[in-house]
C-alpha cells in the first residue's frame, strides 16, 4: 500500500447529502430511501410457492434449496420462479415491495395455506422451507445449533465479501487501494475460517449436507472456483484446499446445477433458465425460450 491511509483527500462533511452520480455501475438503483418507485403487480403462477428472484448468490441459495427438496421427493416444493431484474429496478415495484419492504431479492410467497405467507431474506427463506418440509435442518439440538451458527455466519459475513470486497474490487468507479486491501484481507480471513472448519468435516455443519452448505456455497464456493468477481488469482483461492474439495462436491449435485440456472440471464445460454415453472423446463429449454 501507499504511505497514505487514504487514497484521496476526502473529508466527510458535517451532514451527508446524496450525490446521485456518485454510485458507479449501480448508481441508478441505489438510493437512501425505501419504498416503491412505481406501481407493478407481481405475476402469480400455478404453484403454491412463488419465488421472485435473480441468480445472484443470494437468489441461488433459494433455487438450490427448492431443487434439493424436489429431488428428495417433496412434491409440495414445486414452484414458479419469476425474474426480478435488479439492474432495471424491478425490486422497487409496488408488488415486490409488498413482499419484501427491503427491496432485495429473493422474496417468496407461500400460498399453500388459507392466508398467503411472505418470506424475505435468503436465510429466513431457507429456514422457512427447511422447517416446512422437515428437511436439510438437523433436529438434534447440538447439530441444529451448529447448522444455525454457520447459516448466520454466512449471513453476517457475505456483506463484507459482496458489498465490501466485490464492490470495491469489481464495481466501484474508482479503485481505492485502502478499501480493496481492507476487504481482501477480510475475504481471505473468511476463506480461512471455512477452510479450517472443513479440514475436519465433510460439510460445513458436520457430516450431513444442510442449509448451511446451501447458504454458503453460492458465495464462497463460487469464489473458490474463480466464478465470483474474477478474483480467484488475486485472492489465491487455490490455496484453500478444503474449501476447494467441498466446493467441487457441492457443485456436482444435480439439484445444485439446476438451481444455479434458474433466474439466470447471463453467461453461456445453456446455463440460463430465466423463468422456471415446471421441472420439465430444464429439459425443454430452447434458444427461443432463452431469448424470450
């Protein structure tokens, strides 16, 4: 690093004011207030579970969870997955804000009961589905506590990886050495935490695959395989051998491979399923469907 702890001479003013132009790639969708910006109802498909999402790491958690439940034979986990294009501001539509007042994907509506149930925040959705179907969450007190601890570890850690390291390394309009160095250090510390845990455990919470793995893999598994921010070499992710082993094993699961495709609109066209309304959608994908 340079001798100066700050790459600019910026001094915070007495009162912060919003500079709309100072946001880089996401300036058009970031704002300091909540609530809807426009009226737009959400579509509703034929299944009780309606998912409104996008295939970011947080969105992938939920589609993996649903595909894993279906693979286990839980037919009640059939779902419709609708694309929320966050770059277009879909998350600020009135219908989406009704489901998630925080305007972040993913958001889930469960219409299986007499009254619809809304669930937002990816960790909450994983817990809700695990408890609803009695799967992928241990019932033993100690094992459940371990699983929940790692689930909340992910929820608390990922903002440093995404909004911290990812933003300043990949998306910020100005490369700030101090910010990148600070968050790279934290990202590597988190990888080391995970690597040490996996040195003596097949999965994150123990010997069984759980919602802890489902929550952590789209973030740290993708990072370990160089699929997040193109930062694999920069962070020397290959040095975390236990994370590599775990990431490969999870990535080979068919339900994980399907879940990664749902609500995806970038990359190889064969990896995209922009909307999902039936299991057969994975088999009947065509270029026309992808481009529709």
